[in-house]
C-alpha cells in the first residue's frame, strides 16, 4: 500500500444464466460496488435484455461509477424457453458457446490483461469448472460461488464416495434407504433426498461427469462463497471446510444486502427493487393488503421448474379444497406443452375467484414479507427457501430438481419448518399438508419458523453477524490478493 501503482481491484462476476444465480450475484455485486470495488457483471444477452425490460438495474447501477455490465451470447435462440425440462440445451450452450467466448474475453479480449481495464479477481458460479484453469493461467485469483444450498454442495462433493459405497446409482425401490456416504447428513438424508441428478442410473451421463469435474476444480480456487450461515447450516459448512478451508458464509445474502443498503444512505432508495426476469405484478400486493394476517398460501415453483396439466389440476384442487386463500405466481411457460395457456378447471373457477389471486410473476421477497402470508408452497429452490426462512414463513415443499430434493428434506427434518411432499402429487396430500401447517400444527410450525428466522437475522446483524464479518473479510481479501497478482501491475 502507499505505492502509487496500487489500483482498485476489478472483480469479474460470472453467474449461471438463470434467475436465482443472477439475482444472488447482482446483490453481491452491489455490495462490492458500495465498498468501492470495480465490478464487471457478465450476463448473457438474453438475461440482460430481460433485466433491462423488467427492472431498473441500469439506473440503479449507474450510481456506482466502477460498475459495468458485459454480455455474452448463451447459444440459444431468442424464443428458447430456457426451462428445467430443457436444461441440457442450457448446459450445451454454456459448453459450446459461452465457454470459448469467455476464454477469449479473458485471454485476449476486453477483460484481459491486454485491455484498458483488466480483470484482477474472478467470482464465478461453481458450475463453471473451466474457470479454475483459466484463472490460474492468467494469474487471477478466483473464488467460486455455487448458489445452491451448502448441504447439496456437500452431497456433490461426496459423489465419488457415494459411488464407492454403491449408494449411487440407486434404484427406485431403494429411494427410502438412508444414505451413509454424506457425512453429517446420515440421520436425515435418504436416497430420494439426494440431488436429483443422482437419480441418473448412468454414471457416464454428462451431468454426472460435469459434477465430478466441478468438485475437483472448486477446491483449487482461493475460496468459496456460500449463501448461508453457520447458524442455519453449521454442520454442512464445517464438512465442506475440510475440502475448502477458506469459506465466506455471507448468507442469507438477500437479507445481508438489504441490511447493508439500509445502513447506506446513498442506496436506500433501491432496497425495494427486484432483479426479476419477468415483470413483477404489483396488483397482488394490493390484494394481499386486503387479506387477514397469515391467511394466504403463496404458491410458486420458481423460474425453471415446469409441471404437467395433471399436476396443475391436482395442486389446484388440493389448494381449493383446503378452503384457504391463495396467491399463485403462475409463471408463463411453467405448464408443460401449454404455451402459456392454462384452463381453470371449471369446477374450481368460483372458489378461485372468491379466494385466489393468480398472476404471472411477483417480487417474491416482498410477497413473503407481507403479513398476510401464512404458508409458502414452493419448489424448494435455495433462494426461495432462504427467503421463506428469513420471513419465518412455513413451507410445503414440492421439489423439482438439482438441490431442491435436498433442501426440502432439510426444511422438514432439520429445521422442522415445513412438510416435504417430494415425489407425490395428489390433491388429498396437498390439502392435508395445508391443513396440518395452517390449522392442526399451526403453533408448532410458526414457532420453529420464527426460531430459524431469528437465527437468519442474527447472521446478518451489523454487530457480530457472521455474514457481515465474512463479507468484510471477502472485501479485504480481494484487495489483498489483487495487490499480489501480476495482472494488477
Ligand atoms: N422469484 C420471484 N418471483 C416469482 C418467483 C420467483 O422474484 O414469482 C425469485 C425468488 O425470489 C428467487 C428466484 O426467483 O430469488 C428463484 O430462485 P430459486 O433458487 O428459489 O429457484 P429457481 O428459480 O432457480 O429454481
């Protein structure tokens, strides 16, 4: 320090081109920018266009002179649905189009040492295993940020052990067998609760190979960011630290982001801004204002999951039969094969009009924080799970893929804040679960949910919160590590 060659670090943030990771990493980017770091956020063209169309990211980030967006194509045509059932197209696009372009940008292009503003630090999604070699060759420190849950990430790390123990692959008749190959989770994980990809019976499947590659590369980086805290996920985080000793637990990140913005005068007007890829429906907030406290079930299966028309009907019947009010964010394209059209089952139309509010997309953090919400029927994406935990809202979990099978098990068996309905979909089960949470065991669920919410708030507290501490440590380490790299001189 004191050397006039010292410049502000330039951090490249490279999220997976999906709503959850982009939302998460934009929050991290903003926190780094508040701390005076230069940040380049690398989005796909598709994601960037959605953000520009439906949010105020452009004007929000103009507040930070050192911040800029860069874009890269994702290799898919404009109208590709980019949903979970077509996930292989997304990963192929990453491998065949994004990867070579990213390498070019970082070795010769406008992020490279040949450019006027070379990147001096990389924060990349854990999925991009190619980033490790690239960063090493370029002499740039790299920290991975897998935005899935720590428990699922730990299960990924344990895949070789699970294969050795013959616990993966497994057959459907073994779904209820407890798993011993994920240390720390022996008491609650069954084979059906492992990440969805582990249901694959072919170990040569590209996604299994991709996970095996990813778990070798992550420990080679200078650190690992996790979106959780010791108070919520302590046992899993300490397991991961046996492989990756430098962990920055900065979660729940959306809550840390809000709390830091609240204490930063300059940014306070942006707290209630979403990073949505679809347009947030505002009318549902007015509808919620008119509902009694904790009376409404909020339903959403996130940004990628899809359901069949039959599943839609079962869910709808179950909710209506419970007699509760509901707010449903029914994302365009989330009903398989239905081209955004769905027919309200005629026998349900009256009850739906009376007690329901159906919209396409909401600003979920704001919805979950509304006092009228009493239950979240969720696909158990990690961001949705954290957002619900922070607001103390109990959950019915209906997981679709990736880490959701793991998260839903944690919700039921570890935090005891919900009911896990994985692998089932019938109206009677949905109705029963709603009644259990909102009537029969209401006090029990509300009390565990408020306990976890307290822990989440403690984690981000400005006095003694672990997320605050770890975030500050990350900023200091970025400054320190970038002073040591040749790319910085
Ligand atoms: N989300 C939202 N509005 C909706 C549905 C989802 O803002 O109507 C946000 C939600 O707050 C979360 C993200 O989309 O931050 C979804 O991420 P998650 O990890 O829960 O699931 P994914 O969509 O990746 O499956």
